[in-house]
C-alpha cells in the first residue's frame, strides 16, 4: 500500500518516525515533505498534493494537542475528497470535526496489521488517544 504521511512541519521528526513505520511494515511513502524548506512555496504545495493523489491512504501524525494542523487538514480534505482511507494516529483528535466521522476516517489502530503494530510500538499511548507532550 502507498501512504502519504501528514503532520505539522514543526513535528517533522515524529512524521519521520511514522514514515519509518510505514516502510518497516512493507508499505511505501509517496512523498517525504519533511525535507522541504519550512517556508514552502508553489513547488512544495504541488509536490504535497501529488503525494496525496498517489497514495492509497493518508496517515495523520497528530500527536501533540497544542499544535495547529492547518496544512494537514487540507491534505486530509484532499484524501477524503479522493475517497482514500485516512488514519489518525491520535484518535482523541478525531472528534473535533464532523468530517472525522466519515467512514473513510479511522484510528491508526485500524491500519493494515503490520503498520498498526509498528505504530503502536513506536508511539504507544499516543495511538490510544493519550496526549503526548514530549517532543520527538
């Protein structure tokens, strides 16, 4: 399966950890935006969009409740509009918006088994909805 891993730029180390989980579970990452410059621009926006389009599913690394995930919400919207599966790492965040109740949006616990297991080992309590305040 091909995954686009979304998250906050300031939390890119956690996103990289999640990308490693995707790869270790035998899946592919469609685009690694964590290597792009922080300010971004048209090229980065198009690369990100192509990454979402090329993916079979989106994994949202939404561990820190204090971060605003504005760009990620656009990526999630694209994935939902394209009828792709969207997995939230922290299911506690899934109740903050009515669109998170769509059938294509699930907890990462429902991801393909090898990926769900790798994420559980890497992120532990965060996967179960506990707020993680530590930095990556």
